[in-house]
């Protein structure tokens, strides 16, 4: 995703290389981009020599924002196979990787995805100590930790986990940063990576989707509202997912047949969603929990017709846990979830809450999901 810290990370990685035979290049710069757009790939080698690299020795070349050079995979493959060069590459889109980074690089690449900060990383950025919990039982409501961290968790839910936004504590500046990040996405990423004729339609779709956080995607209805064909909406949704704006959550195999159920929708960052439309606190909270849980393991939702629905099913080491998000969890909510869970071979079930009720504390507090 844009502005998650890729450039900072690639500089850090380059610093770990003990050799001085290394270089960082930014392909947003037209002069450096032009080098890698040459049809004669040996000219790239000449450029590296002119920048002081010894081409007879192992080299490390960091290339930032590779999505701006569609033919870059061919250049990288040729130089990697012909010379002793290790590449560190960053890009803002798996759309680019899918469409341009073909299997010609099979066996030569390892791909890492960078998402906005987790709540634990958020606390680290703000120099706040915390103890990581590994099981949901350890994340059960803890009054002293709740009092210590509730304000910080509220910030995380409201403004998300993009590093620049996390590091600035002024609400107005944070919103300006988020608007700037979204504008850059529309004006740079979308125009660079896609051939959509009407950018306004895509923006309208994104805002409409933000209002449907946590809901099943009804493609035909969305297409009707915006005035697009169903295939066009599907194309837009694929693009938005591969450029890290949204993520679609599939159904759990233990309920109705997953293939017959629509996927549920979430945004990859709460801050981006919150500047697009005026979201309810409940929608923002559920979206934050989704982003916290997706790091743990496989994630689905459970639905059985109109009988019941469970927000999240987390599966790890062949054991599944049912999780229901409640703004104010109470005992009757917990009892209902346990009745549903008893129909399935779930290892356990938990409510995930934001605020405690006076008479019930047997829930996972979301601020302890680091």
C-alpha cells in the first residue's frame, strides 16, 4: 500500500549490506527511470559503472517504485542472470506484480507485502511499551491496560496505521495527510497502473464501498447505483484489492457453501476509509478489528442463511475460533455466540469488544490484539 514505509524499509535493508558496492535508485525520478526503459539492457550496466559500482564484484541495487517501468522484470531478469546483482525492489501494487512480473522470475524472487501498522506497531512508533499476547484468553479484558491504552486505541481506530499519520498527533494534520495519500493514489497510482476511462466512476465506487464496510458485496446492486455494468464493477473491485485499498473476506466452509455466498468488504486502512465518508463508530471499529486479525492466520466469516452470522472465523494450526465484534459486549451476546459455536467444531469462541459493560468482562478487548 502507498505510504506504508517501503522506501524507509528498503533504505534500512540496503544499510544492512556490508559491501559498499550498492546503490539506491528512485524510479519516480524521470532521469533514473529513463535508464531502465532503454531497450539495450547493457546500458544499465554502464550507468551503474558511472555511478561508481564495480560490475566485476557482487552488487546490490535497490529500485524504488518499480511500477513506473512496465518492462522492468525483463531488465532485472537479464541483469540478475548475466551479472552478480541482487535487487531490492519496491512497488505500490500487487496489480503490477500480477500483470508484469511474470513467472519468468520464478525461483528468483521473494515477495513481501507491507500493510499499515498493527496496533502493536502503532504503540512502538509512539514509544509506548506493551506485552504481546499470543492467545485470545490472554487478550481478555484487563481493566488497568484498558485505562492505559484506551485513548491510543481510539486514535488507531479513527486514524488508522499509516506511519506518517501515526507519528503526527494533530487531528487536522492527520486528516490532511490522509486526504493527500488518497489523492496521490487516484492521481498517480490509478492513472499509472490502469486504463480506466472514467476516474470519477472509480472514486464514486470507493466512497460507496466505504459505506458498506462489514457488509456482503451485492455486485448487481452496486452496479445499478453507480450506473456501471457488473463486469466493470468486478474489474474495479479486483483493481482496488490489488492496490491495497480494500480487502474481500470469503465465507467459512462450515456454513452455507462459500461459493454461494458473497464476500464481505473491508478497507485496508481505517484512516483512508474515515476521510472518504462519515462512518459510524461501529463500522470503523469492526474494520479495525478485521485489520488486526488478518495477521494471525486464515480469516473468514460464517453465515447460515438468515439464521445467524458470525463476524470472523480465525483458523490457525487446523483449529478455528469464532469471533463476534460488539461495541458494548454483554453476557447475552456471549451466550448466543456459544450456542452458534456449539454447532461447529470450533476450538473456542470470543466476543471482541471496545467498551466494557458494568456486569460483563469475559470478552477480548480489541486494544489487546497487538
